[in-house]
C-alpha cells in the first residue's frame, strides 16, 4: 500500500481517513471511522518508507513534453505520468488510424515512461482517459483492455471539448511501486 498517501493526509490535514492500523498491520478498531476523526498520535500509524523527494522522469522512448511539464514525476512510492497523446516518439507526430490504434500508441508511451521509472503497466493504479467524443468509448475500451486485462487499474473516462495537437484521446496515469 502506498503509505505516503495516508501520511500526506495526516501531515497536511491532520485527519484520519482510513480504519486505523498499527505499523504492524494490526487493525485497532473494526468500527467505521469518521472522516473528521482526529488522532493525537497519527504519526505512529504510518511512516514513510523512503526519503520523499520529487524525482523527474524522462525518456526518449516516449514523446517529449509539448509544454512546460515533465513526462513523469516520482514522489515516494508514487509515479505520476503526465497525459500522453498518441504521438509516435520517433516521428514526433500523431499516429494515423482509428481510436484503437491511438489507444495502443498511448499504452506504448505509458509503458516506456513506466519502464524508465523501473515499473510496468501492471504498476498503474489509476488512469484518467480524455476523449473528445464518447462515441469512441467502446473502441477505445477494447484496445485498452488488451493492455490492462488482468487486474486493471481504477479509471475515469471523460469527454472534453478539445485536446492538444487536435488529438481525440489522451491518457494520464498514476503508478505505485
């Protein structure tokens, strides 16, 4: 489990959002905990597993950022991959083809960035998919399933008015080590 998420909430909000457990994993209570329940010893519940510094991740095996942002950023056990467009990293251009072809290209781009972080697609815990037309959902979903058929990550899919470079799809991802 990504303990850094819970620690972040404790550090910055001083609230307990989950059932409290000791560092050993033993559950303290089996009763539901109010989201606003405050615990004076919250730091005893979760400890960071490593120095929590921001690390920029970049690879030439995925498209370069087209603006002032990083391909990915690692922080603790989490890696945040910026929205990927269906750009072929060798040409720097959007791939031709249908939404399925473009979804496959994005999955390849996500995989390249994940590999640069020492991870793989199986480490993705959440994706957000942006489509300019939800009528493409079924075809996108079919192609997406080829990359995430076993234990797929949590996912949101939303329709947007437009995407950079005139693309009709963009996918961002969060990974956990």
